[in-house]
C-alpha cells in the first residue's frame, strides 16, 4: 500500500441536493481531497447500476452515488429507488469480487456543504487505505 | 447523428477565482489535445459581454459545432450561456459546463492537483458534449392564478400585489382569520406605529379585492403538477357556522358557556368555544372550535343555535375538499416562537407564571389584549416595577436551541424596554444580551434612545431564575464587569427564537422544496435568487425562508409577487426539453417504467406495428411520455429492461462517455 497512492473516485451527484451542497462547499471555500470527479445527474434515481460497473471496469478506485435525503427527493420518490437498488448493488459487487467498501451511497442535502466535504474526505481516506 | 464534433473549449479565469488556484494555460493546452476539440481559448470573465462575444466570434471563425465552457457551476451560468448560444447557429443544448470553480479552484489548495482535476473535468465535459444532440424546448400553457399559502403579513402583501397586477389569487390560511403574527403585536419598531392600525386595513383590502379568493380555516392538502400547471387540493375545515348568512353580530360568542385558553392571547385570557380569532378578524365571522365545543363533543348544549337570530349554526358541517388549477405558488407559512419551556429548565420550565415570552408581552401591552394594554403580571395582576428581559432564548445557543440569530429580537427587546419605561413610570428594565444587533434604517438610533430612556443593558446570560417571596430572582453574569449579578424582578420577558411554523415541513415536502437543517425553506440562490425555490413556479415570502422583521418580510413578499406576476403575465412558457424519450422500436411494452414515474407521465399506448417475419398488421403496447408532465428525473431509464427509454440531455451514452473519459 503505497503512501503516495492517489485513488480516483467518481461521484454521481444529483443536481438538486448533493451537487448544490458541493457548490456550497465551494462557495464557503471548504477544502477536501482532489480525488473525486463529479458527474452531475438530475436525480440519484437516474444512476443506472451499469454506470457504476462501467466505472469499476475502467479502473475507478471508488464510486459514490449521492442524492437528497430519503423523503426530500426533488422528484418525490427517486432516491427511494436509489436506496433499494444500491442495497442490492453492494451484494452484486461483492459477488463480482469488488470490495463493497469501494462503493458508497450517501445522502447529502443542498445545505450540507460540510457533510459533502466530510464525506469526500472520509471516502477518499478509506479507499486510499484499501489500496489499488 | 451526423453532427460534427468540432468542439470549442473556453476556460474562464473568473478573475483570480479560478486563475489564482490552478494553471489555466495548462488546461487550455490540454483541452486542445482532446479528441474532437477544434479550438480552445481562455478569458478573464466569460460570462461578461466581451467574454460572450469572444465565444460567439470563435464559433463563427472556426465553425464550431459544440461548446464546452470551463467555469463556475452550471447551476450558476448554464442558462446564461444557453441564452448566448441562441445568438449563434449552435443549438443551446450542445453545451456542457465543466465546473472548475466550485469543484476545483475553490476547494483545493494544491495548484498542480487542482489543475489536473480541472483538465479531467474538461475532458469529461468534452466527451459528454460529443454525444449531445440538439433539443428543442416545448411551450406549455400557464394557468393565470396564484396560490398563496399563509395569511400573515407576507401572504397578505404578496396576494395584494399579485391581485393588483390583475391576476387571480387564492389565499389559503389555516386559522379562522388572516393576519398572522403581526396582528398579535402591539407597536412595531422603530417607528412605534400600531401594528393593528397598519395591518388590519390590508386585511380588509384582501377580503374586498375582486381578484382575491380568501380561504380561511383551510389547509393545502395535496399539490400535483408543475410550473404553470399545478393541481392543488385544499381542505376547507368545517366551521359549523354558515358564513354566507352570518353577519358576525357576536351574540353566539357572548352566550357560549364554555371557555378555553386563547391561543391568540398566548394563554393569557380565555375565549368561548365559538369565537373569532380577534375583534378585527377577517372574515369577521365566528367559527366553532370542535375540540372545545360541548355540543359537538357530547351533544348537550346548543346555546349558539338557539341564540343565533339568523340560524347560521350547523353542527353537521363537514370538511370539504376544493380542487384548484394554479399557475404559481407563494409559500408564506411564517414562524412560531420556540418552546423555551422544554429548552431552559433553569428558567423555571414554565412553572413561574411571571416568566413570559415576547409574544405574550406583546399581548399584555396591546390595547386590545387581555389587560387592555396595562402591563400587569399574570400571577397577581400587579404592575411590575422591575422587569428583566432576556435575549437570545433559543437563538445563538446551539447547545439548547438553535445556532442561528433570530434577527428581530434585539429590536423588539429594545421596543419592549421602551414600552415598559413609558407605561410604568419609575419602572426599571434590565436587558441581558450577548451582542446587540441593530442593522436597519433607524434601528441603531432607536436602540440608543432606549438606553437614554434608562434601560440597563447587561452583557451576559441569565443562568437561573427562581422565586423568592413574590419576586423572581434572576441570577446571571455581567461579562463586561466579570461578576455575578442578582436582580429581583417582578416580571421576566424571554425573547425567544423564531422557529419554522408548525406543519411548514409538510408544506415544503408537498411542494418538493428543500429546507435547511433548521427547517427554513431553501431559496434557489442565497444572493441572486432569494425568493425563488428549486421548484419551478414556487416562491418564498417572509419568515418561512429564515428569521426576519416586518420590513424585510414585506419587501420579500413584494419581490415574490413580482416573480409571480412575471410568470403569470406570460401565456405560455418554455419547458426543459431534458425529459424522457422512448425509442418505440426497442420498447417491449413491459410497463416497468410506468409505476416508477412519480408524475404519472408514462402510459402504455397501443401502437400499430407489423409482426416480425409474417409482416402481419398488429397492435402492440409502447410506453409513451407526456412531455408536459415529465420532469426529467430519469428514474424510468434505470427501470427499462431494453434500454428503450432514455433521458434527453443525460442519455446513457452521454454519462458513460463521461465515465470513460476519465480513463482515456
């Protein structure tokens, strides 16, 4: 496990909550590791498990799916589907030999800039510790 | 798609916001090398007029077909640049924004790593835009009727402004009268004009306005639809009084034998079970409180029915649901004072009658209140000599209450002090404070005058209140002098925090609007879109968005009304074309997408087709998306087994391209 190993993490963030929260983190000049690349999607319910598998296949060290808190979805119910889908996703990953700790589904609202920073920091550290 | 991939990449410096934290020129060079990129350039402020012109010129000069702009968040300027593209021959949806400010320059400290990340973000955007297709916005009709939720001063002002502009307004208020918190107040700072005198005429204007339908004792129960086309269900609660005939003579209120605590007087007086909220209520007609009425609970009484000269009483009255077509919604649900009793045990937790909150004091000092404006202690009716005012009760106290400042308290505490000193000659007032915050026109001067009048400001908190004889001992710290203080007070007024009104979370959830951790409604942008929400057609007015005083509330309500008027003045508006689309040839008609859609936008429809092989004419089910209802969430795309349904603007191929680009 090299110390200078910089994992590449891809985060699918919903436009209404987490992407807004990330913008707010920027607005407040919060600092977090550079490892995460954000893909903007309208809703976490838009994230097809296929996207996650593709990311891992291409070489992602970690994948995050972030959306509004359950009950707060901009589209009323989208993140409920997300939640159910990605419970299964973890098992699918494990079955395929991918450490499920490399995959994280998190709820971060548009006002939770600090939570965005903390989540990104925490997930980056975790994945860095898991190694290549 | 035969569209060429001649992509132009433009990198914005955003002054030094971007250029100061990463190597813009390196990003430009890297962009030039990306597949499909025909041109790359940078500029100090791309959103400015010369910046936009630079892009438009480059489009012409280099024959660009697609555009990537690396700048601030797309939530900030995507619309700006789309509008700009309308002046070119490029479809405005052949644009991607790489967010290298909020996602890179603002959040990272390592210059090289931030640069590397910015290049990645540009690479992803270039890859995505390469798969973008021209989209055309559709026009939807707009129902020219606004709904205002909440009939406090914010709702009243918004309703009047919208109605004056010539649009229909439905004002829904859950209490039996409009007026909200403002009509409970006595005088208003800093001018000390009587609250009722300035708000009740507005209430009358509302009831008399030909464009306003007033629905009191009503609550919004369900909201469906989207901007310009909401379907709203309002429940009109049973009032048991026929308001069509009732003249509001008040006989029933006089004769009703059962009394309960008055919410309007904050428990300082009693009111009958059949009641008006206050004498100047609008509508000026009574309702029966079904929880207090003995006739409704046990069937024994019926005094009001016997006494009513016009036979207005109807014990069989039931709730009714009204359905409304609405084009725009203003949320004006206001606040409630914090329940300090459960937060501050050291202040007696409600055991001492003479520890009251600011709103109770307003009722005490109000000429139409329970004491007719005479300041008397609730316990024994004596005039107090020494009054202690405690500020920030529940505000600026994250351990016990809330971290936020409730903003109006410093000023109304000063006003309370002024009123005490005016009404109780020889009286003494001590105000315990953390800081004094009086920004506002004439505010600092008002506070200064209060001090000159004799109010004693003590910096520090009260740590304990207990009874000694018939006085309340307030023990606390004077943190400027660094010593303990003990004041024997006759009356203690706690200036409590504002909290979102009861049920405001339900309203916001129903509308799909976000709220912050404290429950205040989230505006679309804290500075530039302060009265809009993320939900199209839903606007905010007043304290529901965060604590504020009356002038700010009224200003925000008018701002909100201006937004509504702007929307309702249009006959139709363009909707986002980024909605679900079905490839009919791939659709198997399984219907998995149908139940997943939160907007019931997808239906299976019989479509003529030919049987494979035989060529026989057949009919088969194919999913169909209603463009007016679809909001573009994309949940259906994941449910589709054959990949027939896809989200325009966020197609599977576009997102996969973004993913792939990171490892090219």
